[in-house]
């Protein structure tokens, strides 16, 4: 839930300032308001700690060190070694470039070459040219060809004076090749030694992780203290603060034994009041999801539990497989067992994975899909298969009515004309392709029902969004009527049959009649309510028609992604069957692994997207600032 914050002026004797702020940091429920709106930046000390930890995390995991060492000395040593390592890598790179550059000329002494130049009164010069450029220019006759490497030709010139040649690059050799090779070996040994030293220091990683928290706590405390103002010859400190209204008694206890007082002050229009979210158990998991996208404003109603519930439902519809749900459950159980003392966030993440697995298993049972396999109509599993039950009801409805759908299947499969039972009707319409048997009518009916379920979830989800903020937006009631009317009317407009019809809840004629009325009246009612509430601006409410319709259509992604996952599963199963036991098993395992990853990604992204985009559209202001009290990081 979102807790209302109160603004206080806190003041007290400067001598007790340190004691008060340290106590406040330990309790962790007060956000102090700075004099300036500057963005908090980490100090160079904290940055050094972060960099040192980042370096050690790249090393193999080592048992924690038992001996103690001064943390800042350790950080400086790690950073120094890392800088030395980077310098050595750069030196190695330059040495290798020099070796590559002069290798074609061989190994010789620079001193001997200088002596020879003095004796013969000639200059030795070294040149190279690209072969592509060599075609365009004529190589002077006085140049001696030496070697070719890396699309380059190398030459030596021996002249009475130094010369330059068009398109040719002169190479200056200062260090002999053998010395460069020796230097490279020395640098490589130094690199190995420093890497070894850094690897040994990785045993201090847990120690540094705890020390950086201490540094951040000290930095946070000093930063808040620097924001305090002083009065009466700087003997009194003064600072403003945000405190949750349910922590008022704690504030009294905190200041009880100190020469520190507080007074509630008015919240100004220019103040950006933080949003204090306090949730427990499953609602806390929902809060983590909410904070991925945006922080609710103080005017919002906490959407945490709403987001968690509908995210779980949407995720399950997209996964659409009992087998994948079981795999996800095994992963969540493994994480719970493996992580002996997990941090609160990891604990909530594991629980979220378990919740998603349970929802996926439930929906998988209701749809009867297990790693792409579907039970036949005669299977005992059908007793809990909601999708096949609805498909049978739909078949019964068409047989009884003998409508266009019934006529279509009779023309395709005349042998089912005299069947009066929906279950038998679906089981007799069999299609055989490439030695694969499929129930054509059953698959079509199942897909139609899943599509309608996706739209139904969209209507329900958006209706609930409007209901949450109905007191703020009266027009929402009109749009709820419009959506219900659309759900009732559009099946007849599209010459389709809705679940409401074949479950004998409402007759199609009645649905069409009620739907038309609600459809038109809902739009009219929404515009009128908006006009009453917003005056002339309410006329623009009519533009919401396109937005509401488009948002509902967006929920078709649930059906599309679920169907895509199912088709992928069936495809891998079919391919595996044709390859024999060994290769077939490997292909099926690899295919389902890939499909599982893609499905989980799709379920996560689109399951959250429908909450954050479509649902937030009508019941979320956002752009809040998260309540950030001074507290000890542990």
C-alpha cells in the first residue's frame, strides 16, 4: 500500500546532531530534505571500491580470506595492480606491432649498421609499400627487394644521401628484433605474475563487499548532515524531513532522550512528495514488478497486487503448457534449495518464479497441453481439460442449431452428418497428413475459444482499470458499458458464436440486442460524464473510443504467443519422431529448451507490457519519486 507522508521541521542542539543522525540512519524511516536539489553522486572513495570489486568479480571464486587487512590499502593495491596490468598489455601490443613491422628485414645490430654506413659512406633505408599501390607506381631500380608479408612488399635502399619515394613508407628500426622478442617475453612474465597476484586477492571479495556498504553508509550520513542549516550562532541545527504517518510514534521515541524537537509543517505546492510503498509477502513481489516500469505517484492507488495477479495469468496463457510449467517449478525449487541464505530480493524472485510456475501448470492442465502433446477426446485426462469441454459444448451447440458452421463441417466430412453428440462429432472429423492424425474441428474450436479468452481477459482487465479510478473519471463507467456491449454484439456482427452463446448463458439474439444498446449508450454516457466532470474539455472524450478499442485488441497477443509456442513444440516433436530414438531425443530436448527460453521471455515481456501500457493507461499516473530514507545498508 501507499503510505501518506508528512513533512516535518526537525531542529536541535548542534552538539547532539551526530547522535541524532546516526540514530535516524539506524532506524531508517526518515527521508531528509536537502537545501539543494542536486543529484547524489558517489565519492571517489566509493567509486574506487566499486572498481576494485568489479576487478575481483572477474577472477575465479576463492575461499574467503581469514586474515584481516585495511580495506583502503587493499583497494589501492588492486587498482594499482590492475593499472599496471593494463599498461603491460598496451606495451605488449606495441612491441608485437614493432616485431611484425621489422620481422621481414631480419635480426641485425643497429650499431653494426651505423659502423658499416660510416665505412662505405652510404645510408641504409628501409621501405614498405602495399601491393595494390605498387601496381600504380614503378619501383626504383636502386631499391632491393627483401620480402613480402601481410599484403606488403619490403625493400632496402643504399644511397649516398637519404631519399624518399612516392607511395612508399619508410620504416625506422631503433631496436633489434631479438631485443624486442626478449622484451615481449619479459612483459608476458610480468603480466602472468600480476594476474596471479590479482587472482589471490579475490579471496578478499566478500570482505570488500561488506566494507563498501560501510563506506556508502558513512557517505550517506555525511551527505545528509551537510544539508542541515544552522541558527542562533550556529548552535542549533535545522533540517526538513519526510516521515510516513504510520511512523510518527517512532519519531517521538527517536527524539525522546535527545535535545531534538520536530514540528509538522505544511507541504508546499512546489514540493515533490515521495511515494512510500509498504508491502509484505506477495504484494512485495508485485511492488518489485511495479518499480521495473515507473514509481506510482502519491495520488495513485498501489497497483502491486493487481500487477502480480494479472502478470501471473498472462504469463500462464502465453506459456500455455503444463510441461513448461513443471520445468519452471523445478527451476524455482532448485534456486530455493541452492540459495541457502538469499538476499530478500533473490528470495522474492524465487517465489515469483514459483508463482508463475503454478499458474502455468494450472492453465496447462485446463488446456491439456504437455510439451506440445494434447490428449485425445477419449482420454481420462479430459475430465479436467476445460478447453476440450468448451469445444465439445460448442460442437453440441452447432449440431443442435445446424447453422453455417455445422454445414461447413458436413460438407468437408459427410460421414458425421447423422452424429448428434458433440464429443463424437469432434472425434470423427479426422485429418491425416504425412502420416500424422489431427482433429480438424477440435483444433479449430480450441483456437477460437483461446482467442475469445484472450479478448475476454482484455475486457475484464481494462474494466477493472476503469473501476479502480471511477471516482476520478466518471466516464470510465461509460467505457465499461461500451466494452461489455462490444463483447456481446461483435460476435453476431462477425457471424461468430461466443462462449456466452454455446454455454447457454444468453441467446445470440438477446446478446445482439443488449450489446447494441450498451455499445451506443456507453459511448454517449462516457461523453456526458466527461462533459459534466471536465466541462468543455469533456467533449474530447469521444477520442478515447479508438484508444479503448485498440487496447483491447492488444490482448490478442496472448493468443498469438501461446499459439506460436504450441506450434513450435509440435514442430520439434514431429521432427524428432522422424530421426529415431537417439537423434530424435536430442533434437526434441534442444528444441524444447529453445522454445522454453523464448516462451518465458515472451511471457515476461508481454505479460508485464499489458499491465504497464494498456492497464496503466486508465488507472495510473506514475512519475513518482520513491521514498528514500536515510538507512543502513546491510
